[in-house]
C-alpha cells in the first residue's frame, strides 16, 4: 500500500497531507479519548514519510506533520495566543523533521526484514527523543505525550509503573510502525507480526510480574470547586464561595481540604483577616486546608503561585512555591525577543517568580502530601521525586477556567491517572472550575469527576499505599535506552561512512603531458 503518488506530486498537497496526518493523534486524547486509535494514528503519516522522494522532502514532511500534531494538541490556546499559536506549533513541529528522515531511511522502498526490525526499535527511540526535548519547560512542557493517551487502560497503567509514560509512548509508536509495515510491505510482514507479538508479550509480562501497590488504609480528602466566578471583585466573591462550600464539610470527618489553583488572590501576610477566616474553617471541619495563593508576596519581590497550608491556628509555615511556570501564560521565554506575544494575545504581562525546591507537607493525621501546581502534574519527574521524598498522596491544584469550554480541562485531569500509576501513590487533582478528580495508586478512578459545570465540594475516600514502583526506583530508563539506541545508530552510520571512504579506489590521475600535449618521458 502506498500513497497516491500523482496526487502527492504537488508540494502544497503533500504538505497539507502531512499536517493532517500529523494532527490525527489528538483524537486519542480527551475529550474524544479514543485510546485505541493511538495504536494506528501514526500510520498515515508513516506511509507518507516512507514515500518521500528525497531525504530533504522527508525532513519537510516530518516538520509539517509535527506542526499539525502540535497545533492539534494545543488548539485550545487559540483564543488566548491567537496567531502566536501557529508560531509555537511551527517551532515545536521542527523537532519531528529528523524523525521524518529516519522513517524514510528505514522504511523507504522495499525494506529488508533486517531494516524493518531495526525500524521497530529506532523509530520509537527517535519519537521518544523528540518527546524528551519538547518536555523541557521552556519549550512548553510534556503536554500531549503520546503515551498519555492510555490514561484509562489498566494494562497500560501497569506498564507505566514500570517505565513511566515514556515506556507507553515507545510501545504505541512501535505498534504504529509495525502496522504501517503490515499494510505496505508484504515481504516484511513476518517481521512486523513478530514485533507486535513481542509488544503483546512484554505488556502481558508487565501485567503479571510488575509489583502491585500494597494498600494501607485510606484518608478522607475533600475537594472544593467554586466554579466560574467572574466580573468585578471576582477574587473576593470566589473566596466567599469557597468559604461557603467548605462550611458544608462540617461533620464530614475529613482529614484534609484542598482548594484549587489561585483560590486565594491575596497574600495572607498582607490580609490577616483572610488567614483568620481560613483558620476558622479549619477548626470547623477539624482538618487542615491547603489553599493556593496567587499574589505578590510581602516577604519577596514579585508574584508567586504558592500552595499554603492553613491549620486551626493559621498558616502552619508549610509552603510550596510553583517551580515550573506555564510559558506565555505565567512568563514569556526570552521576553526581549518574544514579548510581542502580549500584543496579539493574552500572554503574561509580568513574569511570575519560581520556587526553588519541592516540598512534602505533614498535614496531620499522619498524612504526608506532595503538592504541585497546575501543569506541573504533566512532568513525570516531579511526582517521582515527591514519592521518593516520602509523599503518601500527590496533589495538583489547578485552574483551567480560561479554557473552560475546550478539551483542555479533561486532558489536564487525565494526567493525574498516569502520575498515580507511575508512582504507586494516589493523586488528587483539585481545580477551581473543573475537572476535579481523584485516582488511586494504580491509576484507577476514585469516585466521580467534578465536571466544568459544577460548583460543589466532594469528599473522596482516598486509598493509601506503600512500596516503590520500578519507575520510581529506576527512573526514566526508557529515555536512556532510546538515547543509547540513537547513539549506536550514529556510531554505526559514521563507521560505515568512514569505511566506505577508506575503501574507495583512489581517483585516477591524468598522465602528465608537455606543453605540446606529448606524454612526459621521465628520466630524460
């Protein structure tokens, strides 16, 4: 099976086809959540890349497909960043240009079984390297990692406990490569089927032998979700709504109450009256309250987003300042160069300040929690470090109210399932306006979601666990393996090029002649 070459002869049509093929994976993520589609979503793009007439064209097709993918998974940014959304997608999409070249290198024409076998390892490794690079915070962070599409699939979540979301991405890309070979290269179908069987065996082995979290009691954690509060003086009216909802928890025997991101828009040191009101609520519900303060601090210059624990006697002193800020939403990378983004969209007018270290808080009742803020829950390394530091429950305080009627709230909430499964620790995702949710130590959903149409509070019986998952113990080993594969490929290609150069016959020199074009007769 090949792409229609006549139709693709036009560079414009080929470019459009590449961008559309690259955009297909977005359907595997929430809200559509077609998790099964992830295993074939790259096939059209791979088929296009393998028919590229030149390596340069494969680079273009990889770039344009990457542009389509990045634009699709970030399309909800359009109302805020406008045309700059296309700029971001084009810049990040360029990361897939080398991957496009690799696809052509291994699958062009009629590849041998050996080349197909190598492609089943090299192409997922190349994809994983792209995901690693774009996971750097300044490039937008790990939003839309292909493995994250498997957040509701129990066998995949078990695999995440072994190698994190990275192992899932490797598996998904490998299956796509095998399927593409099956439908396009008849001579290599046995190799492709062997690859699929190997993936099935590896997944089954992880399901059977990977350690399961050891459950150890439960804690009752309440999430307060005030819903959309707009208009003048929205900060104080939101606080009043949170206060009202928290009062409803009296007598519920909760161990902790969690408010969402930016739930308090004032520095509590400058507004002791608000700190007193929260402390009164803590005494009423007989539990500490974790709020999130988004304000200019009185003891440090600049604006911080901070998880602040408040007990019956006021702030306990436990505080976590957000470390990884949202590019353009909370700061502008290279503001001197990209500051024009504020003139075309609602980008950050002032850069927020970063925290310096992660914090594990003792919230009473013998419970230790590890807070994160907003899209920090997209970073696997942050939840892993909290688990290593002794956190028994992971928390993410979030607000996606700016993107309320898009796919973003559900996509963001789904990430908590991956972080829970990776670490073997339950995770609470508490938002201002939905979607709020809780996931157990295996990534399973606990209770029901609080959707974007809810203004309510919900008490979750959160199962606790102990033990260490292979991912927490060994870290990002799939990434290290992928980098080794690519390093081996580069070394092999370099060795072949060097050997070919040394083994080539010396260029034949033209015999020397005199000015009259007679052959030179040496020795005379």
